[in-house]
C-alpha cells in the first residue's frame, strides 16, 4: 500500500519548517526585519497544521482523529489571527481596529476549540472511516459530516480574514505602492481561499478526494519566501548603491583582518579593482608600514570597543599637496555586544582645511587692518608724546654744552643732565616700541605678560588724546596679574575698548567725561580688566547685539571692532562682556585665564 500522500505532506512539513527557521533568524537579527519574524511565525503554524493533518490521515481511532483535528484547527486559527498583522507589516500599513477585532475573534475560536470536548470540528464522536484514494493509498476520512455552529462560524471567520487581507493587498496595488509585493500577496491569499473552498466541497461530498488546502499553504510559503528574499536582495543593492555614491571611502573588516566590504570611493582611492579587496587582508594589498598602522588601529578599536577619530594623509592633489582625510573607525557588535568587525570611514577634508587656513589668514589681515586704522588716529597724539622727550633731550644737550664751556666744568651738573637725557630717550623709545607692537603683523609666540603693565602702556599711549578730549582717567592696577598671550593682540583689544569709550563721551559736557581702567585678580584663577566710561550708554535692546559682526551704532562704523576683540579673547581662552552702569555709561569686562605658576625645582 502506497503512502504517497503522507510522505508528500512530511516533505512539505520539512520545507515549511526550514522557511520558518530561515526567516526567524533574519527577523531576530534586526528590528527592521519584523515582516520576516511574523512570516516565520506563520510558517510555524503551517508546520503544526500540516503535521496534524498528516497525523489525522494516519489516525487509527476516533480519539486520535479528534486530537489531531483539534491540533490542526488550533494551528490554522493562530495562523488566521497572525495573518492581518503580517500583511500590515509586509505592506507597511498602520494597525487598525479591523485587525484587532479579527485577532480577538480568532482568539475566541481558539479557546472554544480547546474547551469543547470534541473541538469545533465535531458535535460528537466522529466515525474513523477508512477511504482508498485513486492511487491506492488508504487514509482516515477527515470529512466533517455533522459540523458544529462553531465550525461554521470559524470557516466564515477564515474567509473574512483572508478576504480582508486580499482586499488590502489589491488596494495597495491599485494605489501604486508595493505593486509586485501586493500582487503576489493577493494571489497567495486567493489561492488559499480556493483551497479552503475545495476542502468544504469535499466535506459536503460534492467532489471526491481529500483536502488540498495544505498544498495551497505550501504554495503560499514558497511564493512569499521567494518574494521576501528578492526584497532582501533589493535592500542590499540599495544599501550598496548608497554606499558607492557616498562622498567618503567606506570599508568593513572582520576580526581576522579580511575585508568584508569596500565601496567604490575606497577602491578608487587606493587604486583597487571594484570588489577585489573582499576576502583579502591589508597584507595582500598595501605596503608593510601601512599594514602595521592599520592593524594597530583595528586592534585598538576591537580591544577597547571605542570609536577612534584621526586625520591621515593619503596621496596628493593636483597641486602636489597631500590630501587630508578624517578617519573614523568604530566596532560593529553582535547581539551579545561582542565586536565582530571594524567599520572605517575616510572623508576628504582637504578643501575644508585649506578654507580654514585661508579664513585664518583673512581674519589676521582684518585684525591687522583694524590695528593700522586705529593707530592712524593716534598719529597726532604720538607726535605730541614724542615731542616732549625730544624737546627735553635737546634742552639738556644744549645746557650740557654750556656747562662744558665753563672752566673748570661742573661734573656733577653734567652727570644729572646726562641722566635726564637717558630717561627722556627711554621714554621716547617706549612710545615707539608700543606703537610698533600694535602694528606688528607677523606670527608671535605667546608669552607671560603682566596685564597691568600692558594696559598701562596703552593708557600712556592715549594720554594726549585723553587730554585733548577732556577725559579724566583713573586707574587701579593690581600687581602680578600674569597671563599667557600675544601682547600686541591683547593691547589691540584694550586700545579698541578705550577708543570706543573716548569717542562715546564726545557728546557729554566737559567735566563729566571720566574713564576708569582697572586690572585685578578674579575668582577661578582669572584676571579681570574693566573699562568703565561715563558716556550715554547702550540701549537695553542693543546690549545683546554689540558683539555681532557688522552691527554698529556709529555713523561710519563697520561693526567689526568688538567682534574681533571677542574673537581675540576667545582665542586666548578668555571672554568679553558688557554691562550697563547704574549711573551713566557702560563697563566692558575682559576675563583672561591666569598664567600657570612656575614649579619650584
């Protein structure tokens, strides 16, 4: 006696079980693969369904037949309850109330099938009738002769669920979304409904033979598994195309150093044929020095599980200059958190670094131009400051000549005259050196500076300007306020703030123009320089904008002075702020970090 039907169903069970395992592994790997996980669950229910159907065909008693039939209908009910959720995930549809309602109805049918003494398929003890199939195989008859109300309701529910899913797929097809996937799913569901209809015709003895719905199940599994595999290939191709068009070189290496993937930019950067690096290691592609450096970086990423950011130089551009790349290496972890590969991204930042260098040079040119413009305003004051020591030197020199004409000459008087000449010469030299420092453009190394002395030199340089404008200057300079910085740039800041204050008080009546400059230690190992004027002040609406580029309240101002002052101070690790006085005017506060104290040996 042949066992062809049972053998065929056993083979189908194995195929469906493999599809369940395959898609289940994919679904558990990534949350985005939810359709695979749901499809794996459907395959599990189909596996149980076909196995129960096979057992029912081989049942030797009514009790075995009822048990297998109960298991078969339980599996098909769970399948029906899961199907709307798979369709939603597969077609990327939002969950709606009909899906919830259908799942609740399937759950009620499942409870009834497990609770009723004969399940939902029978109203009493069935007859375990043996029938002979056309090819000679003998099986137990599974036809339902006395269907219960539950069985009829369950069959209606199956048709309702499968019909709704097919309608949803066809609606997506007509809307032009996921057309191939929607059409494949709709075809599978219509085929499934035809298989169920044939089973019912067999139950009614309108057609001879056995149930065939399980064969429609396997057709559905094969078609959907093929479609899901095609979509996975398309997804990989899309990711590959995206990586190939990224403006960065991307590669993935396994723990043993073999390349798992390289994109087009990476291959072009190192002169490799497309995909030729896959399966090979750095030792097969690059010089020994480069291999050792890459291996050390990869081991660091794998060992510490950290992201490593560096800058590397690879090749040269059209001008012969080295190309600069930002290198990013990070580990790829498995589900248990263990590193299994290293991913690297190289981004060409040559133009960015060149632009930053050009912007830096341009900014220094603007600072230099501003210093020159500011110093030009001081030309008259400078002439006055120099005329005083030069006149004193001339007068002392003439007096010395007269004393030399005496016989004998007065040596003590001549010594005092020469000391006055030296003092006046040093004063003139200090004025000239201060001006030269502010006009200096070349790069300078930062040095330890006494802020009070630097500020004092600026105040002395503007002495004549203050006298001309009738500004009363008061000072409070604390000693030993040392900072690390560029003397010319810091004096440029003080000069800019002092000149702004001087110009702001022009409208004030003489006698009420005052400027107070103070240097003192501040909390947190900082030095504070405060410049307080008695001008008209700044409107509350404008206080937050005075440091913006190109913002000015002057008729002929450019709005760059305060912005550059803040940039200079921030480059020194300091800050610049402004506060309105309780009385007239404003106070600008300069904060600078104090220089570290030398360690005693």
